[in-house]
């Protein structure tokens, strides 16, 4: 951990690592946009999510990075793969796997405009320099303290939401006897 | 130390790409993936700007909650997509036009 921190403080190396992770994230997203195979698209999304997890690590958010990998890659993406598999059975299975692109160039142009506008806005922002590090704070400890004291109502509401989703999703997806 | 603006640039590009996926692809599952990408870009913003705040863990908690809500959203959306496919035999949003006209 000490060694990792020392390496992280070397500015150039941190920037190079940041560039690599940013390229992974953006490349995966671009692959999802350009591919016509739904399964390859899911793998592109996987790559992009892993790159974003690396970005979280570089932003001093270790716990968020780990939960990104566990929730998104281990949960959401597996769920999407299951969705692909379940919707690609039975009659006319080709329909579920078919990905039609419409207005390819137009939407790329819109994406360019959005990212350009947001980039211009960020360029004009005046952000104070971020703190170098949080010192000797135990991240998980501090996050847990927040969850159990100042954000406990949110935590309870999230728990209720997850219960509702669990029941609702299994009720919606259940097969009717006919 | 990486400046927060770089994170914001990356998240802007990711958000735009997610939006492009959402409006280009004619397949409900791939559109869902685009939404996930956009939510992830927002998360990057939260975590990057949380470093400037007096209490850095507020922003991180917020991105954690966004992740959980995104997972819940995917579960419900996939259930609805499966049901749609049972009824209409298609998940192309252009063909699900029963309420049109």
C-alpha cells in the first residue's frame, strides 16, 4: 500500500495510468457503439466498466472501485447476459439478437456536440485543486460511519427499494400458465 | 495527482457515447446498456468532484447509491423486456407500436 501510494504521487506515471484507463473506458464504449453483435457489445460494456473502475482507483475511491466491479461487472452485466440468453430462445430467436443501427452518423454528430459542449463547460470551470490525499483515514470505516449515522434513512430506503424490485421483477417475469 | 477536469472530460465523452448508443440501436437490451454507460459517466463525475469537497465521502456514498439504483433498474427493465417478448415476439422498439394511431 505504501509503495502504491508513492508510485501514485509520481505525477507522470499517474497521468500515464490515467490515460490508459480512460482509453480502456472510452474504447469499450466506442466498441459498444460500433459493433453489430449484441454479445460483443456486452463485452465492450464490460471493458468500459472495468476502465471506469480503474478511474475510481485513481480518484482515491478504492471502495467505490471494488463495488463497481462487484455490482456492475458481477451483477448488472451478468444479468444483461442472462437477458440476452433468455430472450434468444424459442421462435424467431434472430429478432432478439438483431441490432439495427439507424441514423449512425447523425447520432455520432449529436454525441460529438454533447461531449464538445460539456467539454467546453468543463474547460471554463474554475475548480480548486483537489486534496492530495485524505491522510490516514480508513476509507471503509469512514464510509460505514456515514452510512450508519448521517445517511441511515437513505440506507433504509434503498433496502426497501431493493425488496420491492426483487418482488416486482420476479412477479413481472413469471410465466403464465396457459 | 490528476486534476479533476480530466475526469470530467472522460465522463463527458462516456456520457455522449452512451446517449449515442441509446438513440442509435434498435434493440431494447442494447439501449439498456447505453443507459448503464450514462449512469457510469455520472458516477465518475461524483467521485472526481468529491475530492474537492470538505467531506470526500458524501460524493462517494452518492455514487454508491446510484450504482444500487442502476442494478435495481436493470432487473426490472429486463423483466419487462422478457414480458414484451412473450407478447409481441420482438424487442425492436420500432415494432412495438400498438398505441400508435
